[in-house]
C-alpha cells in the first residue's frame, strides 16, 4: 500500500479559555487521526504556562496516500486541563489532512501553522461541528512535515494470529516462572504501523 509519513510537532498555544478559575491550568494536548483512539498520542502537561502552554511534542503517523489525495480525513487535536478530580476539556482544533498537505507543498515540505482553538462546547455537542461559526478562544501553533511516499505491506491475518499466539505463550511463561509481566501489544511486522487506511475511514 502506498503510504506517507506525517510528522506533527505540537509547539504551543496562547490565550486559551481558562477553565480553572482558582488555580493555574495545567494543559496537555492529544492528537489523533480521524478521532481513532488507537492513533492517539498525548503530550505531557505544562505545569507552568497556564493559558499559554508550550510542549514541543512530536507525533508521527503513517497514512495511506489516499488521505492526502482526497478530503475527509482529519487530524484532531484536543486540549485538556489536568485536574485531580478529572481532566476538563479546554478546546479543539480539527484540520483536513489534504489542507495540511497543500500548506506544506507551498512552504517547501514543512511549515509552522496557527489555528484558532474551538472552545469546549464542541466536546459537549457534536452537532455543533456542522455549524459555520463555532465559538473559539486562543490559538494553537503546530509544525508539520510530510515524508515521501513508500510501500508498506499490511500483515496478513495468518501472521497476526501466529505471532500473537507466540507472544501470548511467552507472556504466560514469564508470568508463571519469573513473576514478570509485560504488555501484549500489536506486533510490528514491517517497521511501520498504518495509522489510517481507506478501509478504516
């Protein structure tokens, strides 16, 4: 499958909505492809910036080439305030992958971009996304870069079953004999995991 890597650096934000009136906000961000949980990556919380957080956090994804050729696949970046009694939404930015690719092409392959942050109401009422004017406060700054196209071969179902079975057996051995546990993740067959493909869109 023809794929392309996408590198996103979540740089900073400023003048965000203050959802914690008494204490200073500790803001972190998540970034995902098409709001798919397994693709989500998260920055550490900024404990000092308040409404002007900075992260300089890089996330990398592998996308099917179709994602940059046809509209419909979005990058979702959500901002949260870290709290002891439950994290609170601050805002969100959604950008079409095709729009990102077009912007990168105009700037020689990489660029720093800024987007208005839609306020937390977008989390509470999904239908508001269809409205032309969403409430917003603050700006998110990101750096993006697309890699060259390359072939990535998805694993066959049989390979998934065989390798997962071997990993399960190893895990049981270590737990019973050595009292050591380790997470059983998805095997990496080709050195890359395809984060978005047409069948998943």
